[in-house]
């Protein structure tokens, strides 16, 4: 079973091709000059398939990060993965950012994954023994110290400035595409309801409404 996975929800573009849960090839692409790495997703898919003399018809399943994270990145990855899944009639596995980042744990204890949500808010989920014990939710940053007591914390750079004991995943070149591949394969093996892998049943995990900037008036102010 050949599985293609990609993630444009987090701080970089992660893409991986695997034979079951064995990684055949993975690539990490940085955001450059404030441009979204998701713009490089389609060329990256074409490139990784060409490297192995494959086409999309050789892919048996897809895995995609459904968020939370970059709204633009989530929408781009979901749109592309849904088109491929529906046209080829192959399973599409949605994996959230918390599940992926939780695999970076280094200790055998509860793991809290925390992601900045702006405006003094954060997204959080907690895992124990590889099971989610606190479903993803948005909380105030003022509550993080209490919520993350006695846990190993994995967070982005902004949250790491608040929680000093956190592992800042953005400082490291972790291969999150590989983590996504392993979770995707595990879900394909263990989940009994295959309907959840239909492209129409995969929904983004935003946890909040997208931020929309108010357009600036050309004349420098709105008319009454």
C-alpha cells in the first residue's frame, strides 16, 4: 500500500511518501519571504512521484493534516487532497496537528500539545498512553500553567515563551511528514468505519473563526 501524506497547516510544508508505514521519501520545505509554503504543494507532489516513477494512480491512500494551524494552509491541503481522493476513489485520512505533534514526546508521561491561537488564546489537547484525554479546545493563555501541570509540553515558539519547560518544535527540523504517515497507516488499519475516509466526510479543525482583516479605505477613512 502506497500512502502519500502532506501537511501545510503548521510552520512548514511536510510531505512524505510511504509503503505502508515505512517512509520511502520525505521532504520539508520552509516558508520563504512570508510566502505560504502551501503554494509549493502541487509541484512537490509531482516531484516526489516523479522521483519514484509513479503517478497519482499508483497511490492507494492519502493522509492530510486538518488543523488547527494556518487557515490558508489547511484549506489548500484539504482542497487538493479531496480532489485526488474523489477522482481516484481512494481513502483520505484526516489527522489533526495535536496527534502529529504528540509523537514528539520524549517522556513516558502525559503530553500536552499547545499551539498559539492569537489574542492571548491557545489551542490545547492532552494525551496519555497515546490516547487523547483532553479533546482539542481553545483556552486563554492565562490558564495554560494550570492545564499543563505534570505534563510534557510540546508547543510552538510563541507558546514556548509563556511555558518555559515546553519543547519548541519550531526550533527543530522534526520530520512531521513521517509522523503523519505513521498515524495515517495506523488509522487505516484500526478504524472500522471506512466511511470516515471518504473525502466528503473530512472537515477542517479550525477551533475558531478565521481572522479577516478589514479593508482599508483608499481615501484614508470611511465615509459616514
